C-alpha cells in the first residue's frame, strides 16, 4: 500500500528535525548588507547573482522526496529559473561597471556583459552542484529511513493527531504526547496515566525498530 509523505515524527527520528534553516543564502545576504549600503538595487542584484545560481545548482542534485510534478516544477524548472536569474543579475552588474568606464574607443557591449555574467554564474552554479552532491547521500538516506519509519508507524497502528496535548494514538487506543527524541529512542507520555511512558526504539540510523507500549 502506498503511504503518504513522511510525518513529522518519522522525519524527526530519521534525523531531519534539527536541520538548520539559515544557510548560504541568508549568510551571504547578511554579509553583503554589512559590507555595502551604496545601492539597494545593486545589493539585490549582487545577492541574486551570487545566491540564486548557487541554490539552483545545489537544488538540482542534492536529492528530494518528490513525485513527478514536484520533480518537474520544483527540482527542474524552478532551479533552472534561479540559474537564469543569476545570469541576468550578473550580466546587469557587469554591464553597469563596464558602462561606467566605457569610452568612445572602448564602448560597453551587452554581449560582452552577458558572456562575463554567464561565466560567473557558471562558477556559482558549479559550486552549488558540488555542495549538493556532497549533501545528496545523507539526504537520500534520511528520506529512505523516514519512509521506513512511516511504514513502521502504519503497521503499529499509530495515528498522528497534529495536536499538542495528544500528539498520537497507538494501536491500543492509548493517548500519547510526544516528549523528546534521543539517538536511540523516542519518548511519549501516556496522557491521563500518571507516570506512564511509551517508547519507540531506534537503531543507529534513526530507523524505528520496536514499540514498547505504555509501561
């Protein structure tokens, strides 16, 4: 039976719950803002020229848990658009500086700006691809483990409520509240049963391997 996308608990057990949200894009934007306040427009172009092709190249290869449409639009089309945006931004910046120093004997040319901008974008895209390839094995492993955890929870009769007081029900109908995750187990409190706990045991990869029941 085909299962839905992994739930929050499945991903948490697989090791994805604590991933950092800030990243290259935010760090680059913050550093650019601190280093120059000359022009908001130029700042935005610089950000687009540096960040967009990096993110686009990385997004093409880093591995995703998506269906056909998600792969087509989010993985392929959107990332190629980011790379194209990087070319446009880089070309505009190069043309701006070429035009500022242009003379009648050495006029600024759009084709030259595009060539230089595309070359710079290619370097940033290549850097993103290298980072994405480095991240890919770990990400694909996390997705594989998360789907295995989803099958485990389905086989064990777990239901995730998306609530806060009661986060799950087990196959016996016990109301559970998620408390914390450890490298080798997930801990629940049995709601309405003072001092009672339930545990899902994990292997070294975060794969769910056993449920203790309320004890």
